């Protein structure tokens, strides 16, 4: 380092820290973002193309139903998840009652259960030949036509399944927001005559509003992306229409045009969430963080609080898990053995490769922005993150169209030049499927890596540079060890998301290459619910560990701890 004479301004800190050729990482990040934007651009490019008679047929017959069902589904989930998520988060954070320590982490467990698995279990549990209706007839002596029982395979049933699976999104963010709130604001409200509930509605809830809205938006995007639940329940939405147009009709243009409309729904959700904030700001005016007050509940109030937390946990995890375990033990998958382990290996391979690549790409993009912060790298990171808001069916269509053209172009060139055929290099292997997973889930790892890098002080970069370390050496020898926990967390979350993912896998998987998710869906579609329990239980079991780790991280997030 060149000494700076006294009284003169030294070089900008960024130039002191930067070295090597950070421009390479910058352009790499931009290139990755551009590549990941291809599926969305591919879908939008088909909006104005003629689609033959398929689009006209869909518009005249089922399109109004797609719009209505999608809106009703989103409305029901949008109303249900904030009530359960924010309510339970407040109870376990600010109140003291029996079982609170257990509920703190257990309420996140439904996040490990795919919505379509929930649909299979409750269908077996509540159908006419299931244990609930059978017991009802035995106790009352009623005949089949003597009573009314709600139909689980309906729009209302789909809304209920998605609420109990997706409320943890709101619970996670709301709990983190409540943990970060200053006790001073709550104490001031108490001096003004507010009781615990009044403080919740007039102070704590408004302060946590951005977190609640963000969690609800995530739940709505997952709702719009869902295929397994609505397909199994026979609810016609845009996701079922896209898969039908692609697989049944073989019309890629109609599938892309339906995907464009669904993408518009996602955009509306994001715009409404941002617009609803207006110019409101949600800042804490005090930096003092004391121990949370912990309102002690007793008697009926404690029982009601415990019941309010136990209901979503039981409906979203304990009951489905018990049903799956019982069905799997009594009469699980008849193919359990070589075939089942091949399915598990396929799922594990896809999830592992995707998780490793997602973390590597996230590190490249986040570290590139750290080395040379610019509007280009910031934009590239945001573009690469937008895939999480895009449903899997839309990504599948957007990936298959350009990749199939590339496969055909390469094959035609090889035939004309060398007289050989390459076959389907991308779409005929797992390459295109892994790319679709990365487009969908890169945001998960990128956000985690960015947050972890932001906690590492820039002075550590300076110290490494003073010891002769370049950007690469600094990353591997300084940053990577410090970020190891976050990198592991990011890879685990992506791993579980890929294990659960169904629509893109169903559309894009290579011939004779099934996964646990596809196996569970196929068996359930054939009304072989008991056999589907084995694959479903394996998917749920894999998702439990990351969920518990996530809960522990949130519990330690309060400032001053």
C-alpha cells in the first residue's frame, strides 16, 4: 500500500480493497442474470404468435373458469395465512403459556409438507370410505344419504390445504419482526392506557406490517404456482391449464400464452403489496432493546393460546404426518425396494446438484457486487432473483422452448456437417431440468449469501489485501469460513425446495426418469393413496431438518442477544 502524506485525502476505500480483475466477476454476474432471464423472455415472446385453434378453444370454454378459480384461491389464502401466521407469531413471542417453547419451532414444521402431500392425506382421511365418515356412520347409525359432509376435493378444500401449508411464511417473517421490535414503543403504549391486545393491534401489528405483507405475498406466489393440489382436487386454474396445453394438446404457444397471463397475476400481487405501503415508513425510534415483556397467561386464556397454536400445527403437520406414517407401515408402496431407491436416488441427485450450483452461483454474484458495487451488479442480482416469483409451470415452458430449439439446431448442424446426430442433449437429460430449478430457486441462496456477506466487515478485506491476498484467496480463506453456516443453510433450503418441486419436474423430466414427487403424484392421481404415502413421507422427512435449523436461527435474531 502506498503511504498517504498527512493532510491529503487518501484513495477511496473501495479502490484500496479492490484488486485483481473484479470486472470479470461483474460481467459474470450480468451474464448469469441474462441467462436466467431467458425463460421469462421466452414466455413473453410467444404472446403475439398465432396458436392455431387451441387458444380460441381455451378462451371460449375454460379461460373464465381459470381466472375465477385462481382469484378465489388467492383471495382465500391471502385472508387465511396472515391471520394464523401473525397471530401465532405474536402469541409465542410476547405471551407466556404452557407449551410456548415447543410451539416456537414446531409451528414452522408444516413448511416441510408439500401442499399436494397434504391433499393426498386429507383425501384419504375425510373421504366417504375414510376413518372419519366411517366412524360417523357407525356412531350415529346413519345411512350414506342421511347426512351431509363437506367435500374435501373442492376449491374450499384446496384453500384450506394451502393455508395450513403456507402460513409458516407469514409466521417466520412476523416472528422475526416481533423479535426485532423495541420494548420502548410497547411501554409507551401501555402508559397511554393500552392493554396487551390494544398494544398488539395499534403498535406491534403496524410495525410488523411489512413483514406480514411480504410473507403473505410469498404465500400467494406459492399458491399461484401450485399444481399438485389443484390438479388432484379437480380445481381448474392456470397451472393445470398450462400443463394440459403443453402435454395434452402439444401446443407450446398456447401454453406460453397462458403462462404469460399467470405471470401477470404474479406481477399484480407484487405491485399490490408495494402499492399498499404507500409512503408509510416503519422505523424504530429507539435503539434500546430490553428483554421482551412476556405477558403471562393463565387459566382459560392460557388454554385458548395453546389451542390457537396447536390447531394449525396439528392440521398442518401432526395429523398428515401420522396418517402418512400409518398408511406407509400398513400398506405402503408396493414397489418399495430397487424401484423406490432409484426414485430416491433421482430426487437426491437433482436436489444435490441444484443446491451446490445455486450456492456457487449465488457466491459469484454476491461477491462480484461486494468487490465492485454498481447499478449493473445490483440489477443483475435482482434479475436473477425474480425466478422465485415465477411459477414452476411458467419456468418449465420458458426453458423448454429455447432449449428445444437449441437442441434441434445443434442436431441439424451435426447432421449436415459430420453426418451424426447429437439427440436431445439438453432437454433429453437432466440439464434443462436443473437449469429450471436454478431459475426458480436461486433467489433463496442469493438472499442468504448476500445477508451473510453483509455481516463481514470491509476491514477484513483490507487486512487480507495487506497480506498479499487477492479477491479469490480472500473469498476462499476469509469469507467462506465465516459464511459456512449460511452457505450450508442456503444449500439445505434449496435441496428441500427441489425435493418438493412438482410442476416443472412433471413437465420437464427426461423419459423414464421419475422422482419421489412425481411418483407420489402419479400414484395419488390413480387413487392409490396408500401407496403414495411412502414417497410422500420421504419428502416430508427430508424437509424437517432445514425447518428446525431455520427456527433456531430466527430465535437468535433479536438484537442484543
